[in-house]
C-alpha cells in the first residue's frame, strides 16, 4: 500500500463524436475491457454509458497511479474496475472510485487509502463556447477552474495558489500554497463541453462534488 496520496479524475462528454459513433463500439470494447467487463457492458440496459463509465474509471485510475509510477503505460485491460463501480485495482494497488453519471457526461474520481485522510474535492463545469475552440483554450479553462475553486474552498486568495501542471512529460500536477504553506496533489481533465478537476487537501475526509452548468 502506497503512503503517497494518489488522486486522479476524468471527464467524458457523452455527446462527443467519439462517444456516439456506432462503428467504435465493438472495437473499443475489445481494446479496453476485460472479458467480464465486456460482458457487463453487453448485458447492460445502457451499454454506451456503461462502456464510457469503464473508460473514465480506468483513465482516472491511470492518472492516480502515475504519481508513483510516471513510467507506467496505459494498458487498459490491466485496470480492473468493479462491477459496482466503487473501486479499481491495478498492479496490487487498490483505488476507491466515485462515479457521477448524468445524461450529458460521466465523471470519475479515484483515490487511494492515503488520500482518504484528506479532504477530497472535485468540480465539473460546462465550458463556455469560446473555451471549446482549441485544446489550449480548454486546458487554460480547467487550470483556472481548479485554482479558483480551491481558493474558494480554502477561503484564500487565488494569488496564494500556484499550479504546477506540465502539459507534456511525466510530472503529476500539484498545487503549491503560500499561506497556509504546503503543496498537495491535484488532477485535471477536459473533454468536449466539460472541464473537471480534483484535489486532496490535508485534513478530515470530506468528499464534495460540485456540478455547475451555468457558467
């Protein structure tokens, strides 16, 4: 069991073309899912939603695990998601899973036992149209979302928080705080119309999820 705090999140916009194209379905199932996961998808009353729930869970788990294994390659079938969608296991690492699903998107959040001693927050927001024009614009929006929401939760100025999140390379994103002093792990994700972020802040466990489609 890792003593390091692991956290990862992922957002899937169910309206995006890659989520709706029928020719993707069977091929993607075989590429990403174990045999038992694939059976679960095909027996589900909502197979498309179930498939993308598995994908979001595995992606969130991958982001969490890369904090201790930056060289880790995303071998989809090595990430085993429970049928109840409450945990993910990979290479003897057990991660808790929180899945939020609505008609528009799926949000997955993974964290390990060490992170459970922290306050865990996540935020999902619909991006304004002018932020959906490029990958760079989406990336800027989700970074700003994270810092602003964290500052609100911590009741401090946004100027006290500094996000370290290289767009390329193996370094996992972190936020550095001037006052109170410290740093903590965060996770960023964006897809289609939606941006999502998550953070684990030292303190008593308090999982909060905020959906806000109005901004």
